[in-house]
């Protein structure tokens, strides 16, 4: 079983102003190849802050893209609880026409582990072709 800490899911801040979260499938010299990139949105209230994800490139044929490192301002590896919610959002998005899910969803960790294994197995079965 794969552990969340072993999966390379990062939060990127781009020069366009977009903030995205994605599974990184390849980190080359000039580009980073992303699987299932999701745009991050935040709602900041007086006493609370919440985040949710939406599709970053909703018109794309494939859910794989390459980003030039020239357009990345910064990136960090996500905390395991954020990774779990990102994986859940990706799995929910594949099975519905969901426009976004807030990060405060509670899930059973065994269910998330099983879904994570299924999700990563489906992604890493083949290498994407980049043109």
C-alpha cells in the first residue's frame, strides 16, 4: 500500500497568479509534468479560512500537462491531510460533474488509503506523451 507521504503532490504558485495543486509525475530540467491539476480557491472569513478545488483546465482532452519552470514562482509539497482531500476530490471529480469540493470533508482513513492506491495505480500504468 502506498502512503500519502510517498506521493508527490505539490501546491504551485504560478506567475499567472493561479495556485494549483497536482500530482507530479515527472520533474525535468525545464518542465514539470502534472497529473490531474486542480485550481485552488480560498474563502477567507473573519474567523475562518477554507479552500476548495476546481478543474484547472476544464477544456483539456487529457488531464496531464507540462508547465515550464519559468512560470513557477514557488512550490511546496502538500501536507498529508491536504493530499488526502486532493485525492478524494480527484476521485469525486472523475465520477461526477462536481464544480468543487471544500477541504473540510471528513473521510475514513482506510477508505482514503484504498482510493489512493486505486488512483495512483491508474495514473502510473503508463507514461504520458509530451509534445
